[in-house]
C-alpha cells in the first residue's frame, strides 16, 4: 500500500510540473516570438514480482508480473512551430518566416544569444538593438567597395545618426534609343550653313570639315519627307541620277544637276572651273557639291551671283552685280518620279526673274534627320552637369549599305572635353555611329569622354558612353520608327543625408538618402541549428547554444534553409490558447485523480490498522 501512496505522490509532482509548463505557456500567449513547451511524462522503474517464463512442453509461457512505481516528467520539449506574422507600423520590426534565429550580443560579439523576437530599434549611438539592449549581429557595408560582404565574420550592426554619403562621380552613361530610318521623320534640323566660298558651319558658328558635308541623298524637305534620290553610276555617270534641270538665262543654257552617291565626275569645288562632261551635266553628292555647282553655273551667266545655304537650310541665290538672271527649274523625269518631285519642288521657289540688286531667290528648307538626348551627370564634388548627345543622319555607306549618323557630345561651360577644338572646348565632335541593314548597332567611335568640370572637382573624369552591344538591339537601334530615347541612365550621384531605413527580405538595412539614392548599409545575420529544441532559454526572449543544439550555422536570410525576413512585422507567440486551456483541464483531472489514489490508499491503511482493535 505504501507503493500506491508514493505512486500517487509522483503523479501529483509530475502533474504539478505539467501545470507549471502550461501556465508558463498561457502567460506567454502574447510574448513576441515565444515558442510553447510541452511536458513529456514517462513511467518510473517497475517492481518485478515474478519474472517471465518461456513455454515448456504442454505448459505455456507466463508474462512477468510487474507493479509500476509511478510517473515522472522525463523531458520538456519546446515546440518551434511557426507563429503567425503580425504587421506593425514600425519599420525596424522584423519577423522570420521559416527556420532560423536572429543573433544578438551583449559583449561586442564575444558571446552570442539567439532570438525569434525581432522588436528592434536604434539606440542613441546608432546601435541596432533588441529590448534587452543586446546589439543585433550582422555585416556592415564596406566603404571601399560599397558592398555588404556576408562571407565576412558578423559584427555589431551600428549605423551612426546623421550618416551622409559622399558624391560619386559618374563613370557611365547608358543610352537606349532609336534613330529613325523612316522616309518621313518628325525630328529634323536644317542642313549645315555654307557660304559662297564653300565654308561649312553649324548654326552656332562652328566650322564643319569639308569631309563632313552632308549627303544630299538622305536629306528631307521642309515637311520631314525624304528626297530618296536615286543615284547616277559612280563610274560612268551616263544618264541616271535624279535631280533638277535649271537654267539661269531663260532657257538659253540648260544644265542637269544629277545626284550620285559616289564622287562627282570632276570633283566640284567652290569657285572652280565649269566642270562639264559629255552630257553637259553636273553631278553632286553632298549639299556642298550642289551649292558649288549651282554657283558655278549661275556665275557663267552673271559673274556677280552667289549661292549660299542659310541657317534655315535654304539655298539662297543673290545677284549683286553683273547680268539679270531668269531662273527656270524643272524636274528630271526618271524612275521614282514622286521622290524626284519632292526634290524639284524644294527648288521650284527659286524660279523667276532676279535682277541685279539686293533681291534674293530662295529654295524651300533642306533638312537632315536629327535626334538629341541628354542626362545630368555628377562630378567628384556632386556638381551636376548636363551631357547632351546630338545625332544627325549623315549618309548611307554605299559599300556596306549601312546607315551612318554623326554625333557630338556637349557639356555646359566652363566644363571641357578632351579632344575638343578651341574655342568650343565643351563640344566634342567626330562621333560616327553606324547600323547594319537590320537596324542593329554596327559601330560607334566615341566609347568614352574625358570630362573636366573646371569647378574645383577632379579633372579628366572618364565617362563611358554605352550605346549597346554591337550587332544587337539592346542599345541604340535604327528602325523604321520615330526617333526617340526610351531609356538613358548614369551611375553618379551627389552627396546626401540619411533620411530613412527599410529592411528587405534578405535582412538588408537599405538606407534612403536625400540625393534619391538607396543602398544597403548593413545586413542582419541569421543562425540555424541542427536541433532547435536543444537551445536553452535565457529569459528575455533569447536562447543560448547548448551541447545538444549543435553549433550555429550563420548566414543570410532565405539561403541554405534559413527563412526570409519580413519588415514592419513581428512573429506572434505560437501558443494556441484553446489548446492550452484544454490541456489545463486534462492536467487538473490528472492531478485530482492522483490525489484520490493517495486518499484511497490512506483509507486502506486505516482499515489495516483497525484490524488490531
């Protein structure tokens, strides 16, 4: 009977421990990141009154006769199931969805503690801490590389208040654009100005080399419609080649002006002798060729006449001395008469009488397809400078069939570009970009610019011009679509002050600065254990490593089985209150039943003692 008393006592003791465990669970129903525990019962050693025997002959075997001596709590298991995620309004709150623990330290990283509670904040020194004041461990941004190296040892996460980021000088401009190959364009500018001596200049007075005179075959009229002139043979020049028939003396002397995409037969130059071939025909290739040819022919009638191309792209005929002119303009009728008609109409406004004096005759504007794009870049001091890239359709390469565009790069004064010519040190000329017959980028010859801001910032700033991959369509293309820039970017930025921090799913603390830049300042480390149940609770929502938990496997969130992090959220306790309350009833009934075994045993003892009376 004493055994039953002691069995009852062990039952009371075990159920009391179970009550303590369950009460603790219920007490922590609202503790952030709490994981509930479960008391595991096991029976004690049984007293064997009779051992088991094996079957012998016709007698069967017998089982052992054992009397149990009670129960004990053999272990308490912590259940690390996922708690529900609760969104909060605090951007430094972090919840873990999946396996893993935050790492915190109270002694500068000499020892670590582990927690699922992500209620973090910054203290007065910029330390990223939990509610115990323990500093969260992770990796900091390397100021030299600008990267967070998660392969390095973890350290205290500290982001000083008032953090600023220095300016970063731009090193690359990436352009995604289309330069139209269409016969009708909506972006165009007048052809270059050419005076009566043949000098070619831009609208702002910059000299253009004679070799860069623009091909008339790719010019457009005043409405942006391409002339699309067909060419005479570059070798025989016999017939062929669209253009106009002009007379300057009322029809007594008529000359054809025919386009060729090769070199003119006699190499026309301004002021040169009348270059006639057997068919009494002038051949021109560039706008400069045609101007020189018209002036040569006009001067054969009136020595005081000149032809210029003004800033509107119009051919201007003057007759200041000599003989009155009577101009007639007619089309050369060949194939593709519609395109030839556009060209003729452009010059038809020059027809009529031009007496000696101040009166002039002008053609309609002659334009070239253009496109411009610009972006602000930054120097080493964070100063902003607008880089503009101006494209002009230049020619069609008769050998390759590729379209060539010229371009220049401009920066604001007092900035200068290495290779630019005085006095326009802020404009770098000579760029040529070509495309193949499919509109893919073929070549471009200014891969980078050497920019000096001349404002105290570092000189000779190298900025790469990235127009795309040669032979591909990931940069600048030339399709039969309108010209336009679909994307342009650069990698520089001015200095800025830290204005906010957010945390992404990898645990990276991303800082936002007043300069519009955002980049990782630090990354929260995570630890994973072979046996989470082996961790030892240390109070304050933290755990310690034990001999049975295994060593921590430290890395970043969402890698190697570690869960991902969710900012502005906390993980709630995984205590199921309805289950816990039900468990209380079970424990209570068990406790009551064990109490009954003690009182019943006591009654039996009283009966035994009563036998003496």
